[in-house]
C-alpha cells in the first residue's frame, strides 16, 4: 500500500511541475503586449523576428545536446511539421483578422480555438466532458466576452470573420497536433515547430508588409521577446502541453489574455474597467473550477 501511495504522490508531483511550466508560459505570453508596445515594427514583422531568434536559440540548444537523431522524430514528423504550420498560420490569420475586423472581435473569435478543443476532447482524446467542465467552459466564455470589451464597433466583413475563424481553427489544430506528439522532447518539438512557423510567417511578410529595419531602441525588446517570450516560453509550452490533459491545456490557456490585461494595467498604466475586472475573475474562476477534482 505504501509503495502505491508513493508512486501516486510522485505522479502528482510530476504533473504539478508541468502545470507550473504551462502557467509560466502563459504568463510570459501575457507580457508580449508590453514588449510590443516598445517596438516600432509591425506585428507580423515582430513575430517574424521572434520566431527567428527563438528558433535559432532552441535549434542551437538541440545541436549542443548532441542527442538529435532523425530516426527518433521520424514517426512523429508529420505532427511536428503540421504543428509548426498551424502555429505560423494561426499568427498569419490573426494578423489579417486584426486588419479586417476590430481587434476585440478578432481576439474573441481567436480564443474560441481552445473552446473547440474542450468541446471535442471526448472524441479527439477520449477525455470525459463532465458537467463541471461544461460549467467551467461557460464561465470562461463569459469572462472572455467581458475582457475583450466592445465588439460592436469597427467594420465587419465576411472575409474578416472567416479569417478570424481560421485563426481559431489553427489555434485548436496546434493543440491537437501537439497532444499527439508523445516521444519527441519539448526542446526538439519547440525548435522544429518554431523553425517551421518562421518559414510560414516569412512568406506572409514577403507578400504583405515586406521588411523594415528595427530601430536601435527596439533591439533590447526584440531580444527579450525572442529569447524569453518565444524561446523559453515555447519550450515550457510544448514540454508541458504534451504531458497535460487536453482539457487542462485548453482551460489554462485563458490565463494568457487575462495576464496580458493585468500586465498592461500594471506596466502600461492602462485602466481596467469594472467589466474587464469581472471578466478576469470569471476566467480565473472558471479555469480553477475546471481543474478541481470530480
């Protein structure tokens, strides 16, 4: 009996580490807004730079480990490439949606991606969707609606709506593809997918905004967003995502928009409305409810 208990405790401790890693990645993503506000480049060009820096960093770390063999990743190569393409297209579609719709509506639709993973998890991952999880989904959805603010203002277009839905689908696909990766380590997964995403975003930038040179004042922020918010953050993100239930991955991902809101209020002195504060409470409360034991 004691040995079983010890084993269970060890499993719980291990799972706890992955939860911490995943939450930390969401918090790092949440500081992107602060860093981007200090960079003169367009958003698509910033993502191009961050995928370049993050990809180079993680690829170098993989090579330095001297533990990379193609035969090891070959069985999962399709999911690795698909995940990288989904990561790149998810950003590309979101940038386009920002231009065609107002930012809050595009953001609201974009974050429907994890909701789709939650709703379809019984079929995709054979994870039971309990009443508690469904309640958590509804609470988080209400919270997300609150923090995105007004979605009525601005122009609407069918092309913009379709593009925004596409960004949500690519977000969901990113989670699905990475949940299917079991044997490739988090470092190698992050390196490969960031490198693939860089190629996707590079093509997008070539055919849209083109290249611009950063200012000298941009460099520290570009390095931070590339090394920490991309390199480190995606290593934590992919490493933990592979080890957590898909429903947990989807629910906890909403810490990203909440932390972005809180960091903007703290670091950029942006005022939070009562509705946004209520939304943050709903999202955090819904995520906690979803992770409570049955």
